[in-house]
C-alpha cells in the first residue's frame, strides 16, 4: 500500500514540478497566436473549443485500453509497476506528449506527416507515415475486439441473446462501427465534442466505483522489497524479463507514440500556448493515475485469483477480475463499460487521424461531406476486415496486440527524435528528451533482437537472439539513434543561422 501511494505522489509532484521545468525549457509565448485563433490549421477539423473541452477530448483520445488491459497484463510483474509507471510517465511519456503537441502547435497544427517531413525529410516522412497508418489500423482493430468482446460478455448481452438470432458479437461490432462512422465522418465540434460530455461523466462514475473497491483492498497491495532488491524485477509468472516486456506491455501508461498522432488535432483546437502543460503534459499524467488504479486492481486480482496469471488475453482477465471482485453487478458492468468507452474513443480517434493522414498524403480534399464520406468507407472497410480476420485466425487478437505494442513504441522513438532535433536546432537544453529517447530506443531494439515465439508464447517473430547479445546490440543501436538525432539537429541549427530553416512556422 505504501508503494502504491508513493507512486501516486510521484505523479502529482511530477506534474507540478517537472511539468513546469519542461514548460520553461520549451519556452511558451503567452501572446503568440495559436493555429485555432489564426485559422491556419491544416485540416477541416481545426476549430477553437473551450479549454476544459480540449482537455476532455484529448484525454478520451489518448487514454485507450493500454492503461487498462495493458496494465492488467503488466501487473503480473508485481508491485514494481507502482514505481515504474509514474517515473516513466513523468520523465518519458508526459515529456513526449508535451513536446509533440507544442511542436505541432508551433507549426500550424501540422500532422505527423508534415512534422516528420520538416525535421527528417520527405523520404523518412513517407515511410514513417505508412508505418503510422498501419499502426493506427492495428490499434483500431485491436481496440474494437476488446470493446466488442467486453460487451459480448456483459449481462446486457444475455437479454440480447434471447431476442435476436444474429450473432451477438457481430451485433456489437456493427454497433461500435456505427459510432466510428459518425465520429470519423463529422468534425470534432459537431459530434465528438457532444459525445465526450456523456462519456466523460460515465468515466468519472466508473473511476469512483473502482476507487471505492480499491479502498477496501488497499491493505492487500504488496510492497516493493528494498532488502531483496533484485527480486522485485523477477516476479512475472512466465519469467518474462522486465526489460523490454514491461515497457512494451504497459506502453500507454508509461509512454505511447500513438499520442503523437492525436496531438495535432488537439493543437488545432486549443486557444493558447499556456494551456499546453495542462492539456498535453497533464492529460498524460491523468492517464498515469488511471494506469495506477488498474495496476492496483490487477495486482489485487492476481493475488485473489492466481489462476488468472496463466491467461494471456487481457480483456478476458479484466472481465473475470471485475466480475469476481465486485459483487454489485451494476457497478461491475459500469466499470467494464468505461473500458469500452476508452477503447472506442481512442479507436475512433485513430480512424479520424487515418482519414486526415491519407487526405494529407494524397492531397485529397476533405471540406465537403461527400469527400469525407468517400474516404471513410475504405478506411472502415479495412478495419472491419482486420477485426474479423483476428477472430478467424487462432490467437489473432494476440498477434494484433503484440504488433501494435511494438509499433506504438517505435512511433514514440520517432516522436522523441523529432523533439530532440527541435531543441538542438533552437540551441536549447535537450537532455530531458535525449535520456528518454535513448531508453525507449534501447527498449525497442532489445525487443526486436530478443523477441520470438520460442521466448514468449504468441510473440511476434523477431531475431530471437540470446538476451545478453540482444542487450549489447540494443545499446549500440540506441547510441546510433541518439547520435544521428544530434547530428541532424546541429545541421538544422546551421540552417537556422543561415535563415534557411525555422523550427517554428509563423
């Protein structure tokens, strides 16, 4: 219990202290006109919304099932997650989100494609954007699976089963896709903004219910073992190494590259730069609090139901834990429905960004309703095929989830690399970005070199090298990534001196 509260304290203190440090290092301009005010945003979705609305929409977009399902799986590593989540969040994830959001805001709320092109060139931007598109499709399909799976196992579904001969799972998938169609088709202010009010209220009620449950089980939470320090990192029941697996499994609660794809949208609806710390840094910290709550649920659930540690489907484990731990059915279903909301609001945000990325990459007009509709159809169609493929192929969901987790962190590396180049080009302190870049690069390369189905069941096919060799090679590759970013930043700094490049677009 003490370790859990220490983790919460790190998150709270980190926001009010390190968050201000990051804001000062970036150097906000309180009087600078932002894209939403200047009406220079790239996409048709950009419009000024109230600050509280921007925060709520941004939180719903970034807080998917990663800090829930991913954290439930990550809780198998034991109480060490209560410290790694907040430390990684404050010094890694929130920093990544703040800089990616503010850099986009300083560049006309430009998309991931445009920002990548500006700092790394057209060739890199092309491949990075294709990679981002594949990641977003994978995310949308995986999150749809989870939301439809939870709805299919709910008590509401029992009534549906009695009155409808159609496959219940198919019904829930169609219902979820109906929401996707509306949220992807309509601009943020006309649909998502209104739906976020309802979803936000449900999330607050569900979080309150989860906290009430946790209050009764706090004494059960194990502590970080200071005496036997090394034992804290070897508690996974399947013997998974904490590096890289914990940081790939939890991902969104610590650092998530996916957030960088959403920041351009939020950067185009915020009314001033001063709001950036609350919106970009703060909402990632809020996601850290959410991850801590679910980490506590997971650690407690595994202690009460040790047989669940042998399961690999996070959505199944989550459902079993909540319905087993909470006897009041309405509260249990409310909490699970809040997870469905997190899943579909993040998946719909991914599909929205897909539409914007594709329209930007191929110069497709998106001003009219007909243009948006024609582009939405193939996007939703591809996503639907991936969803049904994952249900036809054995362990299809595990394949989707594992590949999404890896690609998500690779995008995080790209986002941090852009931020390092930005700060070096402006001749500002960059250590706060270089350290998380080096660490996340190490995690990604270690995962690629070491991972294989022989090491972990249902894992992607990596190089499958031994762990010691993988560690050495990952260290070398991470050093190369950092060196290349610094060199590119210095090159951009020279162009700035020659007035041939500007990190900020006026």
